[in-house]
C-alpha cells in the first residue's frame, strides 16, 4: 500500500457517524517506537476551534473519494470529550481520560509500531528502550507513571519536529521536511530530508531505524550514516512514494538489514 506523507494528512476532514467534526490539525507520535498514536482534530467553527484527540487506530481512511477520515463515534461524543490545551503537553493522564471517555482500550495495553535501534537516545540524555525487552521485563503502568512529568515524555508532535536539523556522523545534511507513514499500522517508515542547505535540489529518505540520537533541546536528529552515504543515496520523488523494492535498495545502500 502506498505510503502517506504526514504533510498531506494535515488538513483532511474527519467525519463522525453523523457528520463532520473537524480537520486533522496535527499528528502525535511515540518517539521510542516511531508510531503515530493520535490525530489532533481541530473542530473549527463547530466547537469554536476546540482541539480534541482521536486515537490513530480508530480512524478509517483516508478515503480515496472523500479524501478524509471516518471515525465510529458520534458528534455528541466528540463534543463531550476532553479538550486539548494549545499550550500544555499531552499527559498520560489525559490519554487515559480520552480512552475512558470513549470506552476504548489504551494502546499501551497492546502496543504497536517497531522499536528503534538499541541505544538510540530520544531525549537530552534519555536512552530509548532496548530492543528485545520481554513483556515481563517492561515496567508496570503504575511504575511507568510514578513521578510522571506533566507530559508524556515520548509523545511528540509532527508539527514540532518538522524543520529539525539532520546531522550525519560527519556533519549536517539538511532538515526534516516530512514523515512517510505506513497506512496499515501508522508507523513512521521514513523521514524525508531536504538537503538544500548542503546539497541543493535533493530530497532523500532516512529510516527511523538508522537514528543515533534525537536532541530535543537542540532540535537535531543525528543519523548513523556519513554525508557521502547520504549524498550517493537514491533521490526521493514526492510524487512517487517508495515501494518494497525501493525500500530494500535504500536499506542495502546504507548497509542496514532489510526489513
């Protein structure tokens, strides 16, 4: 199935079972698994610009005809759901409230997406969870939320990371322009890098699996690849998202195991 660019999803309409509820304003992803968790819906004039959270796996679409999403809830249910502050980060408590409001099972009770490479840092000094962690080794929900900060430390906004600098092992290569999503599970398959500040006129793809570090303070993503490897990598054409063969070639080019 064709990958979806996050930038193309923003602005698409969302319809409840009894009418439109708004448009996609942003997408929130887990920076440990690089999977989209939430769509932020802007309700526009209907609820005077109120923003609400919708779990990604409850959205059907985008429909090729209407070019929008459908969700199996009513407008009244959305109207009564917890609102999203424009300033405060989304907390795990708020996520619980949204799931509880709709009677849905939280994603952390099941989980989806793929983990990044072991040792990748996803904060100023916070390492990602290592690959191969067994379910029984994972912290309980009570342990995970003890002394929890005001926001979910792994939940990030696509709008926030757009424009982040991208650094290879030997220097800068450009900035993060977009994210390519797998419509089957909403995982982030590739980061679109615009290299115009270094190598004009090119866009290339980097997999989240190839990241060394994400410095949220410096707004920088560091990649486990050299500038030369990026320079000689296949160009990305936004009008022709990569299929399985192109993905395999990309992984082979950077010397990473596929899939």
